[in-house]
C-alpha cells in the first residue's frame, strides 16, 4: 500500500497515546511527528511543513477544562494558517471541543478512538490541507483583512502603522469583538520582528494557579507534574512579539510578577534562580477602563505605564456606521470561501437591518450572524430571517428608549421632590397608580427615604 505524502503531528502528554497513534498513522502517511511537551510545538511547526495536527486538549493533572488545547490551537493557526488541526478529547468534554471548532479546528475525535474513525478524519484533514495549499491567499491572509473607511478606524490603524516600526509597548483598548487581536497581529506583521514568533496569551482564561508556569516556564521538579524543563510563553516569544490579551483580568497579586519581567527584560522559571534575558515586544489589550481600575486600586499604576507607551483605542461598530455594510460584504465573502459555497448575496431588507442594528457584540457578533445565515439561507439570498435580527432592538430604537427613560426618571424625581416624597400626590400628578409609580421607582432605583 502506497503511503500518502503528508506530515502529521500528534501532541499528547501520554506516551501510550503517542505510540499507538504513530504505529497506526505511519502505515498510511510518510511523516509522523510526536510531541509529549506542547511547549515545543512552536519550534516544530516553524521548522517543518505540517499538514495535520492531532492535538490533545489537556496536559496537566487537575486542569481538564481544555484551555491549554485552545491556546495551542490559536498558536498553531497563527504560525501556520493552512495546517489543519484535529482536537482529541475525552468523552464528556465535547463542549470544549465544539468551542475549538469555532476557533478554527477542523474536527474533533473522542479518546479512546476507533482506528477507522481516526484514519477517516485524518484523511479528510489531509485533503483539506492540500486544497488550502492550492488556494491563493485571499480572505484569510494575515495581510488581508477589513479595516474600513470611517475616520475613527483609519485613525487607529494609522497610529498602529507608525508604532509598528518601533519596539514600543502598545496597549489596545476596545470592547469585546472590536478586533483587538487582528490589530495586534497587524502591528506584528508590520514590524521588524515579523519573521519571529507571535505568541498570543488570553490572560482572561488563564487560571491563576498556573499563571507563573504558563508565562514564565518551570524547571523539572518545580511541582508534582513538572516532568521536564519547560519554557513559558515569554521565552517562546523570544525575538518576536507576545500579545497579552485581557491584561485587565490579571489579579493584583500577580501583577507585580508581570511587572518585574517587563521592567528587567528577564524571566526566571519556577524552580530556578537564574534570570534568562528576554528580547520580546509586548502588546497588551483589554476591554476594561484601566485608568479607572488604577484609581480603584485594582490595577497597578506602575504596570499601567509600563505597558502603555502607546495607547490605541478601537471604536465599537456602532460608531462606524459607514463601515457596517462594507464589513458585512467582506464577512460574507469570508464565509463563502470557508464553506465553499456558490455566490451568495444579501437581500435589500437584510442590508437595511444590518445598517440599523446596534451590533453590541461588534465585529464578532456580525461574523457570527453572517456565518449562521450562510449555513441557513436558501436560493443563495440572505434574508432578515436568516440573520435572526428581527427580535433584536436596533441601535436607533435603543437610543430612543434610553432618552425616554432618562426623561421619565428626571420627571419623577422632580415631582417627588416637589411633593416631599409623598407617593400618593406624586402618583396623582403624574397620572399613575401608586403601584405603577412604585414599579418605576424600583426600575430607576429612586429612593424616597
């Protein structure tokens, strides 16, 4: 039987899994790599052309939420976008695997697996890898993404282009879904470090118990499960860029450790005393108001100024009305390519709703809705129903409601004051029943004491 010329990488901390998978797969594919330490995946993927990765989702005893696997998935897809990733997970952890599919994984397989099932999924993944390699770099190219024509977004990207050529630390601020990761990667791609690693760390999802070991690494024997010397995310980003997402979520007691690394440009692994020099560009992001967090003593002021050499604010989509329709067309084409669909268009009413909708979840919400619509639409026309926006309050309606509520609250407060907080007189003057007035007092949190 002739083997398929493909390179498969299996990552799992259990040697028996690695052995069994290698014995099975080497009968059908030319090159089989195995890794029992996920920290080495960056180096291996960077140095070899890997078609398919079989990726376990958990690597530490007591931490079985799959977050490590999701981190590695994002890093692999960043380093090698055309590498196809299959997740491996235990029965009962399917929900996390599904989250992985949303983050770019091709499929998942349950452990222990059936050999025929595993081979079938890997062969499909190899086929997809081959097709992706033949496609020109279009919508998923790291250099091709939607910016927009609104003044607020052009200002943000103009600032990013200027700072990209330097090594200045950058803080990106913006609501969830505004494109903070995309902007951070754009800065990296425009920098002198673009040929070195880009390491993304979601600090918001990082358990505080493994914060130090994940970021700074650890020596063999530093704790029960530390079987070998392991570099942390900072060392993995050596000579490149580290993107610390959701920096505002770092607990106060851990911020000093992060500050020390940034100040000294060195990192000391857990269980070691030797400080290792670092040459890393740092980009951070958060949806929090860090200035207020500093005022409230939830975020260290010295750390804030260390990460904030340059601050870039990404505006929410509701402040970019002229970008909504072009963005929708861009995302539609992205989904057409993703699902290999024929040409699909929006009908006029769908475009009207897209323009009016608040998009409080920003670009991420729009992408989710359009992906859903591409899957559901018939006759290659996306309707309002496909987008499922009918029951969602538009931005203009929402603004009107807010304004009316403010007027009503102000009127109630004034008449209450006039009547010395007498409920009966106030209700009568407002033309309300006492019960209706009480409901409004509760709604607007108005005290009558």
